[in-house]
C-alpha cells in the first residue's frame, strides 16, 4: 500500500477536538453514573494519537494502553460503537464486555488495549515480527506511558523486530506532529524500529472519580 500523505493542520486539529469532546462527554456520563467501572481518560494527550495514526495505513496495527480511547478514534474507530462499548452496551465493539480498557476495533487496525501498564508492548513486538516476515511494509505501533518502559527490555526486544515502532508518547507539540513524526514513520518503514518519546501533562485525574 502507498504511504499516506501528511494530513493538513486543520484536519489534525479537527481530529484532536473530536477526541477531546469524546473524552469530556465520557467524563460527564461517568459523573451521572451512566458509565460504570474504571475510566481512564487521556484529556490533554490527543496530539500524538492524531499525529501518529494520521500517518498510518489501514493495515498498520496499533496497540494501546489503559488511556486509549483517543488512539482508537485516531486510528478510525467509530465513535458511536466505541461509546457504546465503554458504556457496556451490546452495540459496542465487544458487545459491551471489553469496556474502557479492552478496546478492539480490528477493521481499522486498532488491535487491542489493556489495563496492564506496558502490557501490549510484547504483543506489538510479536505483530512487528509477523509484519517483518510478511514483507508487506506494515508497521506495528504501541502507545505506552504512566511509568511503562522505564527499563531497556522493550527497546532491546524491538531491536530484533525490524518493522516495529513503539511510542512512549503521551502528547506532542504541533512541530512534532508535522515535522518529526512523518520522519519517524518513514524511518520505521525503511530501517526498522523507531521510538518517539514525548512528555505531557494529563489534564484529567488518574482515573475518573479519583481524588487526585
């Protein structure tokens, strides 16, 4: 498949606002007790999700963590089915059984998320190895943060998978989205694994309803 063109700035901003509105609506529904269970929001972390996924092909595979509503939306997940899933409705992606932290939207290449911090890193590395063997130019992307990846094991493992791109990302500046990310995506396809690290502040509580 051909490489995707860099989305224009207005389109990137529009996608980020969709994610922000989705997260804020979720927060309101949780306060009204229409959403149950643990809910980890990613308000303030929209830029990398949009910047990365906007450059990926449909057949590229994305793995998220416990704050991955935005990653799924940025990869192309239907917001109505995603909202239904988080609210425990049968019309959700997993019939309402996966909830907020176990999202699957395979038709757009969002493979799974997890409540285990760093838990999808080895899954993405396995997908990267399979992509290497398949020789179709696919990328496997994993988003992680909240203390994940403080050691070197994941980086060492990625060195063995030449089509993986693991992102410690949480957010990025507009310069990173328009300049550095396209370079990293191209580098990952051409040369192998590539890590992009961007730090930000999460503007939501650790989880919805927590005291801090």
